[in-house]
């Protein structure tokens, strides 16, 4: 019964203060490590603690969201990893600008 409950519960960790190992990121995204290596190489995700080996890498929780969103961009639009990384960066910048605009508008009234 516990397995049934666990299989029904799923979600993405988005907190920046949560750190994931490479293995945990692979499991959360259901991807092989080789694909995560490619994402790191293209700048899609960035380990917050880099060591001499990928086994020492740590990723922020938001990396799960970025990887899954990039996979959707690749699947839906056919963009490559570099294109997905650029699109994600631009979407995140747009979100920041929208938030800043809302803050400015709320202080004007």
C-alpha cells in the first residue's frame, strides 16, 4: 500500500537551498548521467559545488525544473540543448522583469 501511495505522489523540488547529487538529479529527471553531463556542458544546469569528478557535483533544486522544461522544449519544438538553455535563460529573465514591473506598479499607487 505504501508503494501505491508513493507512486501517486510526485512533484518537482524547486527550492534553491535544496542540493541534489548527480545521482539524485538523474533519478528525479529519469535521465542517464551522460545526458546530465551534456546539459552541464551546454550551460543548461550548473553544479553549485564542482569537484574533480561529477560524483562531487551538487545541483540546486531548481535544476530539476530546468531539465524537465528543457526536455519539453526539445520534444515540443525540436530545439537542441544549447537552444533550450538559451530559451530558458530568456524566459527566466522575462519572469524577473514581469515581477519587477509588478512591484513598480504596486508602489506607484
